[in-house]
C-alpha cells in the first residue's frame, strides 16, 4: 500500500471528517521519532480515527511533504494534511466530532532534544560509522 494516499488537501477536511469520531494531532513531526509515532498510534484508541496535521515551518529539517509521507506511514494514522500553523484550525468544521491535540511548543522541544541527542552521540563516537 502506498501510504502517501493518506495525504489529503486541507480543503477536503470538511468531507473527510463527516460522520466519524476523530482526534486531530497538529505538529511539526521534524523528525518523526518513535515517541511521536507511539503518540499517534495511542490516539487511535477509543475508536477514533487519527488526523495528523503536519505544520509548515521554514526552520524544519525536512520539507513538509517529506514529513507528511513519514507520518502517513504510521499504521494508525488515517489521514494527513499539511497546513500553515495559523490556517488549519479554521479548516476543521465546528459540527464534527474532533478532539484536537495541539502543542507545537512541546513538539518543537522533542525535535530539539532529538537533534541534541544525535549531536551528543556523534561527539562521543557512539554512532555507527559509514
């Protein structure tokens, strides 16, 4: 299965969200770590479908479309959209059953901690060499 088919335009959210219970998780997912993948998978519990909102940011390591493809590969993610930080909330219709998880500060912190971890591993020579 080509999981990129899970990536949809933001303008389609109205029709995609109708009739189901959803949890929407907005984040940078830069990079997508095991902690973030587990967070996405756990959101699918309680019968909710998972909408991952990949936020655009020029300071990210990876472009938004690459991050969206990685997030779409998480089995429990139903749909992925790419959106500006200030744009995505207005695309979710008010009459839908959507629980929103939006904590870009914590998401950014997880990314920074991951980068710091990699730098420390390289500095101590504990990374596999090529």
